[in-house]
C-alpha cells in the first residue's frame, strides 16, 4: 500500500512539473515574440485630444529595443521628436497580458523634459496599436495606428 501511495505521489508531482514547464515555455515564447515585435518598431499613427474633434497629422514613435527586466517590468528604449530634436527615452513599463494580447501600462510616469506625468494603456495586436493617455496637467486623448518593423 505504501509503495502505491509513493508511486501515485511521484506521478502527480511529475504531471504538475510538466504543466509548470509547459507554462514556462509558453511564457518564454510569448516574451520572445513581444521582444521581436517591439525591437526596431516604429509606431505610426494619429492622435486626438480630449474635447477636440480634430485628428493630428501623422505621428511616429520609434522603439529601438524592448527587453524584460524582471517580472512584468520591461524597458522600452524609445525615441521621440521633441522640439525638432530626436530624444532617447528609456521607459520602464509594465506589460500585462489579455490572453495573447500585450497591454503596456504606465501610471503617473514622469518623462524627462516633458514637465508632466503620464498615464497610458497601450494595447498591441498584430501590427496595430490603440492608446488611451492622460497627463497630470489635465490633458488626454487617444492614439491609434500601425506598427512598422524593418524588413
């Protein structure tokens, strides 16, 4: 009887470890796909501002590199055109997953030279993105567009 209990216990532990290994492999693959999607990407699209019905001219935001730091925290090394200058902006962000869809979350994050803190939710799916954003000065709006990658 004792041998039977030991065998069943070992069998259950083996099955449990297999599930953890499969989950770890799936997470590693998901992370790799996200890193490939964002490294070298250019987000090309348009934005609106709250209480204004006009659409912006085309905007471009470059992501030079995406790398996982720890847990849900990633570092997006991006660039923005500010006042005619191409400015590097390293941004530690949190990535949450809605099934197979990454959502970049930023809450009250200061960006050097911007004079405000920002909150945003950026949904990425295939080659598209959609954004809700706000800042501490009362501004906010939406952004949307496509994700381009070098070929």
